[in-house]
C-alpha cells in the first residue's frame, strides 16, 4: 500500500502547479510538475499504483484546465502505462535517465495535446508552439531532478 | 519493446476505453473537484502573494516610488476632472440627458491559474451563485482582462486576453481604425487584419470597439509597441502590450449586464 503515500504528493503538486508555480515562470512558461510527479511515483510503485497515480494526476490537471475533453486524463494514464513497460526493460532510477525520459514525455505530451486542441479548433501559431515546446521540455526536465529526489525520499522513508 | 499477448491486448483495450470514457466525462468531475480545491487554492494564493512580495521586494520598492509620484500627479488631475465633471453634470441637467446606467460588477479574487502553458486562464472564487455565467466580460480598474468560460456554483474560469482562443473587436483610439485583437500566450497581444494604409503608430491606445459579444465599447486593452507586415504581405499587424499585468492579477470584476 506504499502507493497511497504518493496520493497527497500528487494532489499537492497539482495545487502548486496552479498557484505558487506561477512565480517561477520563465518567458511565460512553467514546468509541468504533475507530469514529473506522475513519472517519479511510477518508478517507485507497482504497476497498478503507477497507473492509478497517472490517472489521478491527469484528472487533477484536467479539473483546472478548460475544455470539453479531458485530454490529460487520457494522456497521463497512457504515459504511466508506457513508463511501467519501459521500467521493466531499462532502469529509470537514475537522475540523468529520468530527466531524459521526462524531456521526451514532455515533448510528446505537448505535441499530442496540441493535436487534440487543433482538432477542437484551438490554433496556436507554429512559432509560439515551438517556443513553448522547447522551453517547457527543458524546464520540466530540469525541475524533474529535485522532484525525483523527493519521490525517492518518500520511498526510502516508507520502507 | 512493447509487446502484448492476446490477453494483455484485451486488457489494454478495455483500459483505453475506460480512460476515454473518463476523459469525456471530465466536465461532470470538474465541478466537485473545483469546489473541493477552492479553500486550499485560496490559501496557496495567499502564500504566492507573500512569496512574490519577498522575491520582488526591490522591484516593488522602486515601483512604489514611481507610483507615489504618479499618485500626486493623478490627485492633481482628479481635482481638475472634478471641476469638469461638475460642469458636465450641470450641462447634462440643462439638456435633460438620461443618466447612463453604470456597469454592475461582481468583485472576485483569483485563486488559481492555468495548469499548463497551452492556455491562459485563471480561476476565481465566485460562480453562478453570485450571478456569474459563461460569456460575461471580466475587467480590472486598468482595463479588459478576459471572458468567463466556465462556471460552477462557487468558482469560475476566466480565459485571459492573451489566450489564443480569445479575440475581440477593437479600435485605435486616435485614428478609430478597427481590427481584431487576439492572444499570443505571451506578454503581448496581436491586432490583426489592419489595412496596409492603416493609421497606426507606436504608443497608440487600443480600446474595445463594442462590436463583439458582450464587450462594452471603450474598455482599455493596451498600447501598440510594434507594427509589422503580415506574412502574406496583404495587411499589417500591431503588437500590443496589455494595460493589465496579466501575470499579477489578484482581483477582477465580472460585468453583469
């Protein structure tokens, strides 16, 4: 039942994402803490918990978003599923590999989210899209290191 | 790398179907979720304000000095305007003009912001219980902020003017040239579809034209900072700095018609 310890962790990250984190914006871009939190929890929990936490993180993000379709609920669940599969093949329990994985997921998440929004008629120009994509990917990967340490600490304390 | 046998494939398909159903029903989950997070968000908004005060202490100090000078100047202006107002009232009385109804507004506190970088929205602590509904216009003392896009009984979401989904018909105060102002997800807005011979200059004030939706005429939007030619070469665009600092708004007013 160690996974339950990460539920308040995800909820707190979501609340931070929509409040205090706005102070840390760089060129109007902030890191995606929920995505990092979801991935970090996935490394230290069982597959079922990883999937549930991915679903919770996605739902939590969609509650604060706008729009008729919960794109994050779907994508975050799929990312956690992919991470569980990936973690069986390679070890992600390393800062550099984790940050690299986060960078790839953030970039893919941004591209897929844009495609879904494009389908719903919300158009963002290519220049703005590329600016946000690059900055968000780099910023989220950088922010993943301290969050990963925090998730690791929770894991070690709970043992 | 990701191989599935038949049993796993069925399980995966079922999971995917469940996720899609859940994603489709997010609108139902959103209302209790927002209501639940209202109080912790209001608490964190307070913390954000305090941290901002500490982090930007020196900037605030300098700004305070500038504002003090501005207050003195504005006090003088108010005195002058009071004279003009009194004169105006007298003349109105003489001409028996009907008193125009002022806006009825609901004051709201910003408790949350956008969870990602792809939309520009804020969550406020008032909702349909206070008469707020979808499509209403949101302002501050300085000017236009955005539009209400979602409401729950006790909270609402406001799409800010720098969201790419937001557009409003506007005009240049000096030349009365009309155009369409949209968001760019950044610090500036863009006024599109200006004819090549449009009379627009840097520092021109941009106001709402009153031609789109519920937007009243004459709300201040921003000032022109740059003028350029569209990629097609058929028209011009103007970059606008909003009068409202969208990243620092804490209180807003929703106009109830």
